[in-house]
C-alpha cells in the first residue's frame, strides 16, 4: 500500500483569492489580528483515494497552556497519526504500508522510533528536501483550501475545525474525485516539463 503524507496549516484569518462577484460591486472579506490556526495531518492512499486525517489546534500562545513547543505538539500529533494509519491498515491485511513524506523535523525522534517499532509494517520513505512537487497530497491541499477557507473569515477555532471536517468528509465520500485531482493529465504534463528542465 502506498500513502502520501503531509501536514497543512489553516489560519483563522482568510486567504484572499480571486472570486466571482456582481458587476460593479467589490466582494469584501473581513479580517482580524489573530494568529491561531489548525493543522491538518493527513495521509492519502494513492490507489483508493482514502484519507486518514487528524486535526490539531495551534493557538498562538499554546506553549503557555501545555508546556510543549510547536514542534513537540506536532511530533505528538504525528505519532498519533501514525497509530491511526496502523489501525486503518492493519498488518494482517497490509503486510507493508509505504508512507512518503517530507523531511519535517517532527517526523524524527525517539517517539517516532517507538511507534515504528510497535508497527513494523509501516515504512517511512522521505522525499528529497525542497521538493513538494513530488508529494502527491500537495495537490489535494490546494483544492481543500479553495473549497474550505479561501475568502472566509472564521470567528473561532471551532468554526474552522467544523468546516475542515465537513470538507474532508465531502472529499472522503468522493474518492474518485480525489484520485482525479492527483492524476490530472495537466498536472502530469507540467511535472514532466519541470523534470526535463
């Protein structure tokens, strides 16, 4: 089994993008000074389109409450995510699960070694540094942001989490659409040109 794994940040403040509107009226989107965000840790099965996800709130002043740094919180969330993957793809059914991922610092350490020792059928394959185009799930993040958070202001973390969960469930119910996003011929041509250059 081959999975593509990555993390993405979704802030409370909107990401502004071009949109349709009524002629003569400029669309407006509110904003406010808030650095809170939600991390989505996800693994995409490149064969079936199944998503295994976990959301992690990252308040701007989170260390004061938990005593953990951002990197430590992400490391704990990633370890829990690996356990979720192991439950979704048990060893008796899937003797080897290969997970491609980037070289983020929270993907290493004693905690990861402990989880991988408990689930030996999981194999982590790290992609070369500074090459997000090789990670298939990056294409999914772009589409998820467009649908869930572009040009939308969220009043609180709960609203953002609910929106992300609803949109992840939407794409989970349309796995063929997810597969078509990652197998787009236009994307393949563009990547072939980049590789040839």
